[in-house]
């Protein structure tokens, strides 16, 4: 996921109309998605700061129990190395993983290999790795990956899938792992993948780009990964319809790359607003009518329709290669202190209008759509 300053440009460039719900929604019979997931990375901090969650009828409950009861069957958790607020590290990953396991949910671990947000516009090294290069940097990747995944396995909550990097269009651990130097990037990716498989046998390796509807860019990246021998099992793509193309673009890309690389495909991130105004003092990332996908208003109904459309596209990937989708940060509501900047407790949340809980903390209809998959 990328912040507003990096993505406003993409919203303005989106001109092709979205495909109608009738073409991809409930009118088309489709199998239930195997992965009906939610990225819950912000949940632990939200709850620690007093965040609450309610069923649609207003009953307060545990957030994971609400999600699982709606049919959500996977959780996704990001990992940072040494963040300013201490979250997204091993203690919180283990704690949340245990809660997911108790509700019968499987886990995708999303390694950023950074102390803060990693996305196409920034892939900063952790401060502790700043002076590491070559084999030393590869070893740091191995050790960090093995530490988290080994701890999960040891507590009886092993990860079922792992991302080696987050939205790594331009590589990771810059400048060493830039796509300007594919042999070096491939060595880092391979180090992470090999460490993951050694620490957690049977885990599936995903490589994740923010290129949902961009087939040429997706092909270029994965052609290079294959040519350099990077091991992976799943092509994972972010797809936000206000930034990454149309639903038709997504369908064409998923269908093509699943066949081209003989791999399963996954929408690792998607979301949509249910309103445009902000609950806190920070301007929302998407807050203008011009930023919306045509045919999908910023309403609870529009949010639900978006998820139905995405689910139908993924379910229709030929040969059952479409694994499913993850909704990005459905529990990141406007809780004071749980803002975007881990170093600044006063920073706000620009995402609360895309959560799956409304401004009264009640579950929105789209949560049921996500769980039905």
C-alpha cells in the first residue's frame, strides 16, 4: 500500500470505465474463493489504543471473531524490522497469529524488509542494515525471515504463505536490490524464499507487485524473476481500481500471467471507500468523486459492489488459478494514536473511509460480501 503523496497521480490517470457489476457480480455463477482474506496489520495497535469493533447490529465483539463469523478465512500481517512504535514485529505478529489460528484462519506474512512502509515509491533499508551489502545483506534477509517464520511455527501457528517483499515493482532494499540490478535483486529474493521454506516447510512463496491491471509491467518484472531463477509459487498483485486500471485490465492480466508462468494468482490488496469525508483531522487518501471508479459510488452499496466485482474476476481465472483476495486494512479505523506515521502518535489515518467498519464501529455490508467470496 502507498500513501496519498505517491498515488494521487494514478487516480487522475484512470479514465477507462469499470466493468458493470452485472458482468462480474452475482449474476455470474462462480466458485467460492479459497482465500477470503483481510490484512489486519493495524489491529493490535488499534485495540491497544482503545479501538472497538461491533457487529452490524451494534453488538461489541472481538474484531477477529466478527471477521471469521462473516466468512473471512485468511489474515495478512506485515512485518517491519525495527519500527519507531514497536508494532509489526515478532511479539505482535505472534499474538495476532494466535488469535487467527483460534478462529480457524490461515496466515500470510508480508515482509517489508524495512523499518517503515515499503511500496513502489520507497524501499528503505532497515537502519540496522544500512551498511550491509552483498552476502551480508542476503544473510540479514535470511535471518530476519527465518526468525519470524520459525517463531510462528514454534508456537503452533505456522504461516501458510509469505510475501518476500511488499509492492516491489522497483525492487527492495534500495539501492542494493533495485530492478536496475536484477542479479542482486534476485539474490535477495532467493535468500528470503529459501529461508522461508527452511523455517516453515510447505509454505507458499508469493512475489507481490502493485501492478494489478498493468500486464506489460507485470510481464517485464516476472520475466526477469524467472530468468534469474527466483523461486516462487504465487503471483500477488495489488489492485485498487482508482489507481491500477479497470476490472477488465485486471482480468486480462490475471488470466495472462497465470498461464504464462503456470502459477496461481492472488489479489494481495484491494479496498474501496464507503464514504468520502474524514472522521479525523487527516485528509483521506481517496476523498473526491473524481477519484472513484465509475459505477461504484462511495457508499456501503458501492463498496459491496466493488468487492463482488473483484471476487468474480479472480474466481473466473482459468483452471482454478485464482486463489482469492485480501482486503487491505479493514480494521484501520480512526483511533487516536494509530495514524500512518509510526514515529508520530499525532499523525492521522487517511484510510478510515475504506475500512469495513463504519464511523460508529459497526461492520459494513461489504464484510459479508468478502466472507462469501
